[in-house]
């Protein structure tokens, strides 16, 4: 019997082990999970070939998830370094990881990462296809792209970014921009189409692509090859022309039984984020939205993880379900291990803030627990509840008060000016005064 995808099983009323896993993780009824997957409103990237992976669900009815990008460049890094970054990303709380490695021997790199990756792993197959023709994009063709997609699916890749919505007619629109095309995959395919005067091979061979994906339950992540790379290019004709094609591809994926999510911008002014999220939800029939940022300003190199976090909070509040992190190295170079940690934590802050704001059941409970731990000066508990307890502990210890973990104040206000300490004493005095009054009345 042929294997069924999570989408096919959900439509047939079957509860899979992956659905059970995510329902426990989310604290929701498994039937809710099944219904959301069946409608295409949620996805569980879970290629059976990826044996050691946990399961996570992406959709508006569930906790906002975070993806971390790693990957070797042609100029720097190695497989060993990227595997260390993988460990850092997962330790920092990434729900998904993408291997964006470029250059030679990508099959070896990916297999090493897959063997160590305990969360769903994504790739961009066109990168490997280009490496197989020594960087000569003119030698790309549909057969090569399909062979790479097939091999990666067989190896266990859970989701793939496929820039199938960028068509030949869209390229002139993008070239009117300030920054043109900033997506690596989008630029590769746009260049190929222009020089060959042919249509996007992924678009033309979409049925063949889906044949591979349905066989291995690979989740399609429809790439936004025309995402804006600066504020001046946001929400333009090129971006939305591609989005309309992505909406049609979503329906084709669902009809074939393939799980699908949609990638989104990019650099977007804060006041345009709500419109972008709502437009995607309408055009793509509520397919899970996977956004890079959005970054809300172009002038903060070195701090773009913060720029991203600001935009990501709004995006997740208004419609996004999966946030792709941005590190402090964005626009500057290949991220270090410290950059990876900072990027993951910044995006997790954004995801959690949005979940609290949209009143996701249970989201605020951790914040309430933190407030109680602070009121009790329970430093150990505070570090346990923190999104980055290691950094929180280190910062506390740098200016440690005399009693350390048992201190009833920190070095910010000191003992005599600590408002929390003063409030606790007020409460103690109020309780004592009330007790004395009751005793006096009883005596009388």
C-alpha cells in the first residue's frame, strides 16, 4: 500500500502518530489538529525518511513557530561548523531548521546535518542543482531540478523551498525596483528564464514535482522569489503578481494531497504588515504563512535581529504562523554561533509576544509564572522560565549581589530602593496590621 501524506490521512479521518505528538505538544485535542491539516490551514512537515525528528505543526490555531537558517557558504565555514550551529539553534529553541548551504559536495553536507537534526529540516533544491553544474545557471534544466528534489526527498528532507511562482513575465516588474531580486533562488531562476527565454521549469513541471512530494510527504514551502529586499520595494506589483500565482499553486498542492505553506516578505514598513498578512491569507486560502521578518527598517545592520523581531511580532499577530529568524549578521556576512543564538531568541520573543497578544490558550501562563518568581526573588525559577536562561543567569551574575541566588534585590536598585522588596514589606505590614485589628476586636 502506498504511503499517505499527513494531508491525505487527515482528509480520510485518520489520526497519525505525528498528529498525536503535536496535539500533546500544543495542549489541544487531536481532532482539532486533524481538521486543521485536512483543510490545509496547518501543516506537519514529517518526511518518514527523517527518522530522528520531532514533529511540529504550523498553523494559526497553534503556537507560532521559529525557523533558523544555517549553511556553509562558498567563502567561509565547514560542515563541522554548521553542525555546531545546528546544535546552537536547537538548544536556543528553534522549531525548524533550513540548510542553505551552497558550493560543492552539498549532498555530504546535507546528510551530515540530517543525521544530527532532531527537528524538521528544509532545503532549497535549486542551490544543489546549481552546484552540480559548477555554478553555470545556463546548464540548469527541469530534469536536473527534479532529480535533486527526488534525491533530497529520498534522504529525508521534510520541507523544500520551491520558487515556482516566479514567472518570466514578472522579471521586468522586479527590475524596476531599487534592489531588484534579493532572493538567491529567485535570482537564479530569473536569470535562467531571461537568458533562455523560457518559462520557470519548476512551474512547468509542477505536476512532476508534486509526484515526488506526495510519495515522500515532503511539505512544499512556496518560495517568494520576488520578496522585497528594501522598504522602497515593499508591496509592489512584482511581489503581488507572484503571490497570485502562489495562490493557484496552493490549490494544486492540496488537490494532489501535498502539504503546503507560503513564504512571505522580506522588508516591509510596519504600517504595511497587516495588509500583507491579510492579503496572503485571502489569496492563498489560509495556507500557513512563513515570513522572513519582515524587517521594518533598512538602516540597522548589526541589529537586524531586533529589526526582524519588531516586524515578526506584528506579522505573527496578523497572520503569519512560522517566523524565519534573522541574525545580527544579516546583510553583513555569514552568522557565527553567537549570531545564531541571538537570532533564534529574538524570533522566539516575537513569536511568544504575538501568541500572548492573540490570546492563544496557555500562552500567558509562563509570563504569570515569571512575575510570581520575580515577586518571590526566586532567581533559579526566573532563569528556568526565561527564553534564554543561560544569558539571563550570566547577566545577573556579572553584577551579583552579596547573597547571590537568595538575594532579595538586584544591583539595579539595590536593597533600599527595590520596589518589589518594598511592596513585599507593605504586604507583610498589611497582613500584620489586619491580624492585630482582628485580635483587638476579638478582645473587646
